[in-house]
C-alpha cells in the first residue's frame, strides 16, 4: 500500500468506507441485453438508434441458463441488466438476481414485483419534465413518468435514472422534487441526442448549466441525490485529470473482440473481464452503449463510474483527490446495494461535511 494511501486512511470515515468496499470485493461485471423487445420507443435510445434489436433473444430458457452458467464459470459476479425492456422478462431477471450482484434499468411502465425481488436495485428512466418526457419517451401518447411514479411509490429498491438534456436545466428542480416526494432518490444521466433532434437537446451545447443545477440539488436534498459534485463534473465535462473522455480511455469495452485489441494495448487501463452482450446471449458489441456511434456523444453514468474507479493511482496525489475517488467508488456500491443503502448514504453525507 502506498505511503500516502496509508496516511489518507488514518481518517476514520475514509477508512470505514475503504474497508467496506474491500470486504465486498472486486467487481467482475458484464452488461446484458436481457431482451430485444420493448413496450415503447424513446427518441434517442441508443439501443434502437443503432438497431441492436436485430440480435434476437432466444425463447428457450435452456439457452439463457447455459449463458448464465458459462458466465458464472468465467468468474462474472455482477450483471447490469438492460435491453430492450427488462421488466418483460421477469423469470430471467429472477435467475440473475438469485445468482449475481445486479442492477436493472427499466422504463417503469410495468412494475417489477416486490416478492422475489426484495432488494433488487431498480433504475427507472425519466428524461425531463412531464412535457419533455411525454415527447421523448411517450410519443405524445403515453405518460410514462406518471405510470412509473405510481408503480414505484415509496419503493425502497427504486431510484430514478434522470437523463437531462443540455438546454433543459430549468426542468431539473421540478422533476427531482416529484421523484423525492415519491419516496425515491435520483441518479443523474446526460442526454446525448443520438437521434439528432438538435436545439436544446444537442450535447454539443455543453452541460455547464445542467451541472450547476445538479450541484444545487445535491445541496438541497442531502441523502437523496446519488451523485457527488466531483462525479457530476467529470461526466458533464468529459475530463478526468489530463484525460479527455473517448474510446481511447473508455474502460467498459468488450475484451473478447478483436476490434478492441488496439484499444487494449494503448496503455490506458480497462476492465479485463468486461463484455457487453446483445440479446442473443452470444454476440458482444464494442462497449456498453455503442457499436459505431461517436464516443463524444457518450455521457453514460455507468461507464464514467468505471472510468474513475480504475484510476486510483491518479487520485493519490492529495487527500482531496483520494476522497473524490473513494466516494465515487463507494457510491457505486451503494447504488447497486452491495453495501447497505441507508448506512452508505449516511456515510457519504458525513464524509461530504468533513474538510479534506
């Protein structure tokens, strides 16, 4: 252990946080499209924008069971469940939940029941104010946000995965207030506009106003916002120390693909176990959220979690840098319920009050 790390860990709060994640252990993760089907079509959904649904999910449970067994034997211990719409495949979610650490992303239209999924981390999508969400996700026909609010009212498993467009910072306060009043915390994401809507949705406008408003929400709702100011800044700016976000530094790439070999040999760290599987349970794509898209349009929160997490060494130059790394790492473990959620959020809040 480096001497400066030993010094930082003399702080009892940081020591507790660091010891907790060490006890849980390392993450060997994959991303899985559990189905190619979905009950809505959102404008700017990476899955359908890149026609990923051409990889069809087998109907036979034997194929899925064989896939899970193969991943278990390979050492996988965490599966991020995406799609398609995962709530259409409850039996398969249950098999993952019973055998792996996991987190599931859903549009919220169909409630994942409590029985059998008592501690499943459920990220519910919302893309803006009722009007914006109605336009982007409901096709001006379905009020997805209202249905999801009703389905997950006071559900301790659920958090809102709020994707904010660049020109829609003014909507954040109202959306967060509704989510928190519904009894659910909020994790932020950033809209990339790969559907090419332009205007206030264009990521090239930058996220400065969005970042400032998210920081205000962190201060306004302690214990309810699953984002730190540091994490918010890294994602929205695409900057981590001397590195600029892009394919050359992305850590969640499918390591079994020959097309990723050059990236894996460029000296930048990556997750050596990771693969992003399509719904056929065999084929893997370049990374979590893309096959051919420009990485400059990627502001995916889960990928940026990983980007920070693999760079411990860069965060050892000061106690402040190390605290930023550790709180990001710990936050991931809290969001995914690998550590107790309530205790974890309380500890994060306490660390935030301490001068570093």
